[in-house]
C-alpha cells in the first residue's frame, strides 16, 4: 500500500502547481481561492470516505464494502482481503470449537471451565447432571457459590493441582464424585468431575468380603495355633524327624494369624472414612510401648535410637497411631541387617508434628517407592516372608495417615537406607508445658 503521507504530499504538490498556473493567468487572489478550494475538496473527500468506512464497520459485510478512490481504494481493498481472511479463520475456529464441544459433551466426566476468579465460563451436560449446574442460569457465577462444601472451598483456594478431592453429592443421595482441578491458559482452570459411585461400591464389597473372610478365619486359626503350641510343648512325644515340621506349621500358622489380624485392621480403618477423633494421646506411654515391642521384634539385634520431644502431644486415635508407628519401625527392622541402627524421631517443624524412622538398611529403588503403600506389595518377597511380613503394614500406615490428615514421605538410597516421615497437620498438635 502506498504511504498516505507521500500520497498527501504529491496531492498538495499538484494543487500547488495548479495554483501557480492559475496565478500566472489570473491574480494571486484567484490562485489563493483556487488553492483553498482544492484543499477543502480534498479534506471533504476524506471525510466522506471516513463516513463510509464508519458506516460499514457498524454492519460489516463483504458485499457492501465501499470501492473507494485514490488512497481509499487501496485501504478498502486491503480491508476486504483481511476481512475475508478473518472470516475464514473464524469459520475454521467455529468448526474446531464445534467439534471440541461435541467431544466434550460425549465425555462421561463433568467438565467445567473456570476463569481467574473461579467463575463458570462453560460446562458440559454431564457436569450439569452431576453437580446440579444450569449453564444458562449459572454462567459467570463463582463455582463455590454453587458447591458450598467446606472441603471443596478449601481445595479450590489452595490452588494445588496435585491431588483429587472426593465429594459426596448433597443432591443425589448415595452418589460420590472425584474432583480434579487442571490449570490452563492464563490463571484459568478446568474442573473435572468423575462419578465414582460404582467404584466406591465395588471397593466396599471387596472390603466387606475381606473383612468377613478374615473374621471367619480368625477363630479356627486361633484354635489351630493353640493346639500347635500345645503340641510344641510336648516335644518328647515326637521323634526328631517330626519336630521340624511341627515348628514349621507353628510358624506358618502364626504368620497367617498375623495376616488375618492385619486384614481386619486395614478393613476397619478403610471402612471408616471420617477423620479420626481429636483426643490427646499419651505420647510418653506410646513410645515406651513402641520401644518395648520394637526390641521384641528385633530380638535386640538392632540398635534402636529414640529421639523424643516430650513437649509435643498428638490429637488422634491412639490405637491407629500406634499401629502406624510400629509398622514403620518393624518395617525398618525387617530390611535392616543385624547390628544396623534405626533412628526414631518425634519432633516438630513449622508448627507441624512429625514422626520419622531412619534405617541403615538395604534401601529401596526409586521407581518402587510409589508402590510401597499398595496391599501385599513387597520389595523382597522371600525376605519379607522369612521375617514375618504380611505386605499390609505400609498400606495400614497410609490409611491411618488419611484418617489423621497426615502426609507420608518416603526417601531412600540403595545400600544406605530409607527414611519414612509422617507429618501431621497443625490442628492435631498439642504443645505441653515444660515440667
């Protein structure tokens, strides 16, 4: 496009040249009048085309775009090309958006687009059904005005996108949802809602089955173990060939009994999703028992060092907390060679109490760490069986942590040992005065 400045320059130069010619044939007054008249006409022509442009911009259409004259012909031609290009891009974008909307509607999960103020910009049909949202009515409404659950509001305000939130429907009794926030764009979020009701039911059936079977197995196992213990006391009644088998039966029965007890304990913890009570735990008494039981498990073949801050008390369910602590210590004993050291720490950091177990054991491969809290997962199955492990200890620890809103962190180095740390929230902290 020709530069409008040069166009104006050449027009003025031409008018000036014509005015000089008029001056040559007429007077300076006539030439000046001619010059001013030409400038006014030139100005009015621009005003006219600006008026046409403004009129077109109010109702743009390719068929009604002006042709223009002079520099305006080029302006309108360029505007025509750009408008066609934008219209084509808009059409392609509309098509793509339509496909996306169709795909989003086909997804069974609820999807809600939130702006930087957590206001609803768009949602699909499944989200309307799950959460009771009506897009036409609730658009631009803050999502926490519609989902008034305290846990959801806290989850939304934390701006942490690592975990999910389980939400019980207040509209549809017996329905459970899993909420996930995914950031995108500039301070925008996608809220993804999944119906996990059937999954929850299946898990519940599985837990009930395990609990019932374990309960039914407990009584006959107790009887069997009792008789085997009685028989083991009657060593003189058996020959030397029979005694090892008797001892083997007793060991395996004890192992099965421990497995049943762990299954029942895990089932009991899992079945109670509510946060644990906030009752003061006598930590002095707890760690005294922990040291005694740890020495029994170790057979005093390991050096167990306790570093306990006696001014820190915990609010929770003592039986579960003790089980979690003992499982971590016994796990450290199981994977630490005889003569190795195990450090047990109870202290506070950033106003949050924590329990930590450090061992000098065999260590754990980094890729295996995320799987440690799975049921029946063992790093070394043979070693675990030989030392009486059931594969449920860390799973119990995980669910105890969930019940107490605590976080478990695991770090390890092959050949150097592992560190298991449970950090409790500040609201479960009780500071005691120095005595």
